[in-house]
């Protein structure tokens, strides 16, 4: 009888040093454990395990080694079954450019035709973003799928150009289909902050034991923890700079409003001054008329006295 493997994460307690929403931790775990990558892809693309013949990460990194900022532009590029490209990205900071940025990544990879090949040989592309914020405030959705479709009757133009967005803050909006394929469970695992949460998830989903163990081993690696810390520091610094810019922009806007008010007041004063000048001119005219009348009366008086 085969003995069940012993998982070290089962003895862990308390808060995780770094969760899967840390994009460096996300990248390391997905890269280290192929079963995690395969199971995640199967859930999102609604595939059976047997349909996955091969997966290959095109942009691997060496765990624990420092990486430059350019490597964070795209977290994980995967080739599935040698005929499909999948971009996987974890994003916790809202830079208000995701819709355009994700389309740019998708379009670049969609241009994958070999020289001389027919356009029908273009390989399917998926850009899958895990966002820890709401992409469209007026349209929250847990798992959104975007494709090129007819604007009138929704007829599919092509199934080779796919943009998926999974909002980790809206797990409560998961559909029955999302739950059937366990996408909501993956979201809970990515968001889990304690080992107790992870153990509750794996208790009902033993296929995720391997993922949980990789999370544990990665959090136990001092070099990986240091790079996760640097990543969070970088994000915090970006957020500080963003808030500073917003504050200065708001102050500048207030100064512009104040300046506009002062200009308005100055215009009013000019109008009042112009009105006073008109009144003064009218008074001068009246005074001239009065003087002329006085002179006329004096003239009449002198005539009468003669």
C-alpha cells in the first residue's frame, strides 16, 4: 500500500509571510510546481487533465535571484500543447490602465505567425489577469471573458483572441460554472493569509496539496522572502508616489479654481468700475446741462434787468 506523502505545510500555523497576491511569490510557485500550473490552466480553460499534453514556461526565472523591473511586465508566459499561448499575471495595484495594457500584451502575442505561413495557422492566445481590485467599478464581476464578437447578435468572430479577468475581491460573484471548475477555490487560495485557511481549502481539495506545499517551501526560503519583501516595498513606493502626485494635482486644481475665482472677482470689479465710470460720465453730462441752464437763466435775468 502506497504511503500518503507528508506535507510540511500541515504543521504550519499563523500568518503567511507572503501570499500568492505577491506577484513574485505567484510567479515562483507557478514555476516551481508544474501540477499547480496544469491544474490552474485546466480550471480556467475548462479542460480535463488528459487534454493537457505539455506545458512550458517561456520566461522562467531563477528562484531567489534578483530580477530587474522589466521582468515584471509580464509574469508568466506559457505554451500549452505547443499550440496555445497563455499569459498569466497577478496584479494588486490599480494603475488605471489594465484594459489597454492587457490588450497590448494580447495583441503582441497574437502576432505569432511564422514567416510564409498562412494566417489560419495563428495560434490561440489567452491573457489571464488575476486582479486584486475591481476593474470596472460600475460592472464588478468575478470571472469575465472577453472575445471579439459581433456587436449586434454576439456572434463569435474568432476563438483565438481571449482576454480573461478574475477579480479576487469578488469571489462572492462566482457563477455555478466557476464553482464547478474550482476557479473560486483558486481565488481563495491566492487570497489566503493564514495556514489555517490554506489547510481548510486543501482539506476539501486535496489536489491543491502540492500547491500549498510549494507555497510553504517558497515562504521558507530566505532569498525568496527577501525578493517578495522588495516587491512589496516597490509597490508601496509606487503607491506613495501615486498618492503624492494625486495630492499635488488636487492642490494644483484648487489653486487653479482659486485663481479662476480671483479672475472672476477682478472681472466683477472691472465691471463695477466701468459702471461707476459710466455713472460719473452721466453725472458730468447732467452737470454740464445744469451749467448751461444756469447760464441761460442768467442771460434771461440780465435781459430783464436792462
